[in-house]
């Protein structure tokens, strides 16, 4: 990415040109007394509106995503009983 640093006077004089450059991908930094104070960036493109339920029927799943593991259930029951004592 190309970077262009301009002072505030130049930015005021050439604003339209600097905006075009930013739209083309040039990073435009505006500086005052050699210190960066602003950046001219292009406006982001408009994204399509999100529609609730757009994925309905496209993703499959079951109620039991991970089946019960007897060993894990036994360990859980043991720890629950030990906690009650």
C-alpha cells in the first residue's frame, strides 16, 4: 500500500485529488508541523442487509450433538455423590 503524507495547507488545496487517491487505495496522512493528525480513508462499501432466518433449513443438527459417554456419566455421578457427602 502506498502512503502519502501531506501538510494541512496542501490537503486544503488538493482535497478532491487526495480523496480520489484514497479511493484508489493510497493511504493519505494529513500532518501539521510534521506530526500526523488525520487520515483520509474511503467510505466502506454498503453491505447487504442481514435477513433473520436466512440460514433456516440449510444447517442440519440433532438434539444430541455429542452422544452420552458412559464412562463420563459415571465419573460425573461419582463426583456429584462425593460432593454431597
